[in-house]
């Protein structure tokens, strides 16, 4: 049974429950059809996550680093070069 988002099937490895806002592995969702924490069936793609959620996805669930790098919003500050006299 394939679960679909608003625009089609979920392709991300991790999604978020609309009710309890917890992260769910997409593989779990495909097998069971609902959130394992609250039983909700409304799911959305994740837009961001906390440091704790990042560590859980990266080291416990072993989510691909390429997926996690999509959320890297750290912008480098451009510092003007000054001439040293």
C-alpha cells in the first residue's frame, strides 16, 4: 500500500506526522500506513528539524547524508578583503 502526499508518493526517506509532529521513516509508513506514535494518517514532508532530530536521523536511522545536506542553510558571511599596509 503506497502512501501519497498531496502531489504524489513520498520520495523522502523521512516524513513528519501532521498531528504529533514526530518524524517517521517512510519505510515504516509504507508498511504500517500510519504514525506509530499517534496513529494519524496525515503526513507531510519535513521542512526542518531540531539538532536532536538530526542526530537521530543521521546516526540511529542512518539516513543518507545527501538528503540531510539539502537542509543545510548555514550561509557563509562574505568578509571584504582589506589591503594591509
